[in-house]
């Protein structure tokens, strides 16, 4: 495996950690919305924005397409990278639920 590929894999693994943080914050947001505790919601939204910005920086740094990500995931055999899709799906489902709860 090339050094550039190893570097990309390392950064993608950091991205997985960021998605885990994002999931935790989205779960907390969901809890606060259900409890109608809107006071702490802005802080969570800000933290989520910061994490999304970090994820975007990683993606811009390497300009990695989804197809290239999949190829790297397969090539690396990284268990951590294999978790990215379920994490993103769980975040998406929670954010959909949060939108419904807000209404």
C-alpha cells in the first residue's frame, strides 16, 4: 500500500471518530428535544457544526470521492472504516427524528 493511501486511511479513520462524536451529540439533541429542554440545544448545534466542519476539512484535504473511499475501505481491511456507513445512517435517522420532534 502506498504512503498516500495509508495517509488517506488514517484521515478517514479520524473521520469515523468524528462521526462517532456527531452521533453522540445527535443522540443528546434528540433527548433534549424530547424533554423540551431547548436551553442547551444551541450549544449542541454549535458543537455539531464544528464537527461537520472538521469532517469537511478532511474530505477537502484529500478530495476523496465516495468511490475512492469505498476502494480504500476495502483495500485497508480496517474495521474502523467499515463502521462509517452504519454511523452515518444512524445519524441520518436520528436527525430525521429530531426534525419531526421539533415540529
